[in-house]
């Protein structure tokens, strides 16, 4: 059952799963939490996605925004 040619997940060297992002991942999230925020992932079929610092910030802002929509308007 061991697939020797399968890519090895090196925990020390996780990359961000957002498409076209090559940054080092800092946090991991379940796909259901992030799929509404980021529409493109390198692999859309995974249950957990890793986010880099930058994308985590975006995620954080977005979830905050959703929770407190009328508290703080996103200024353009
Ligand atoms: Zn990223």
C-alpha cells in the first residue's frame, strides 16, 4: 500500500495552497472555511489547506468582516 513515488509531505516545508503562491505556510485550515474566501487552490480536492502569512491575513480580515459587517466598513 505504500506508494513510494507519492509526494512526501514535509511538515517543515509546507507551502501555501493558494494558487500561484509560493510562500511558506504558517497555518492550516479546513477547506470549508476558506473556500469562500480564496477561489483558487493548487488542489481543490483537499480537506485542509495551508495558508502563508499573507493569505492568513486576508482570511483573518475576511472572517472578521463577515462577522462584523456593520461594525467596520471596508474603506475603498
Ligand atoms: Zn499564500
